[in-house]
C-alpha cells in the first residue's frame, strides 16, 4: 500500500504532491497515534497509594468541567484521559471498584489516584484513609471495554479486622460512656480488635469529641474511636482517641505515616479485648 502511494506521488504535479504528502502524514499520525493511545489505555497498569475525596470537595468543579459528586464512582489521575474507566483494587483485601476519571490529581507525594467516597466505601478505604492499590485501565469514553476478570493481584499478608457494631444507641453524655468500653466518634458502642493508633488523651468528653472532628478533617480517616479508661491517681475517667484497627503492628505503617503527614503524633495501643 505504501509503495503504491509513493508511486502515485512521483507522477503527481509538485503543488498537488505537497498537499497529498501533508494529508498522508496527517492521516498516518491520526490513525497510528489513535491506535497507540487506545492500546496504551487498555494495557495501562500501575501500583501505588490511593486516597479518597473528603466531603468538602462535593459540588466543586473538576478539571474536566464536571461538578464533583462524592456519591458517583469517579476518580482523579495525573495523566490518564478523562472518561477512562479504571479498575482500582485494594491490595489489602482484594476488593475492587471501577471508576471513571474526571479530575486531575492527586498531588500528595506517593499517591497515584484519588477516588470518590462511594468508591472508597466499596473497597474498604474509608477505614484507613489510604491503601496500596493496583489500578488498571478497563475502558475509555465512559465505557468498559476489557473483561473485569484479569489475573488477580497477588495476595498480601495485610489483614483488615472486622468490627461488628453491637447496637446503634448513641452515648450522648459523660455518664453514657462506660469505663472499659469503646465508641466511635458519634458515640455508638464498638468492639474493635487488634491495635489502634493513639493520637490523643483527654479528661473531658467535649474536648475529646472536638479532637476527633479535627483528626477526621486533617487525615480523611473515618475509623476514629474513643476508648474510655480510668485514671486511678486522679479517680476519674479518661478518654483516649484511637485511629484504625490493625491485626498486627506491621499493618499500621501506612496509616501511621498519614497521621504524621497531617501533623499528629501517635503510637500503637491495643484495643480493649471483649
């Protein structure tokens, strides 16, 4: 095909030859460039850290011009084309979700993708704030074009501890918070297992709740607990603020780093055994 085009060009007047040559070059770049872009999108794969959008981004305009909705399955990437369909797999639990790229970012060091809160909920990201993930292109132009059953990522030794809620009754005042018990930041009784990262220690419940809100806003981590203890010396309740649930000490590394980046100090503290 190429040789026949060259032969025709040799028999064509110079003025027309110039126009045909420009047209041929343009079509070649368009066709092969287009195919290479599609191929690159279909074979794209990347490992790194994922995080999710906090509520204050809801309703803001994204880089694509869309209005961001935290309940949509969308995300941001620095380079992938808008409307690329990306499968995000949490390597800690192998849970996956497909998001559509409609924004640019994230720009925090080491992070490769931000996902909406709805997407984060599907892969268990709300409890840790960040996680190691594998992202893979599975489509473009808002359509999934690749099978959702590629070779699964290798299992890791990271464990996520389930935390059943025994009831939904909220503790509202100091008397409701019982010594030896643990509550979430809203006052609902919890039974977390393993370890948490202690980031605060207070004698007053009001100060404890305020601190929980500050930590949530700064770290984007939902899983924040109030552990109620007893100060034998001063004969009064104490309220510890713990972040996360970790089956082993080694699995807390990413969250510990995230807490430090937000300006907080923390150390591992066992959750109460129930």
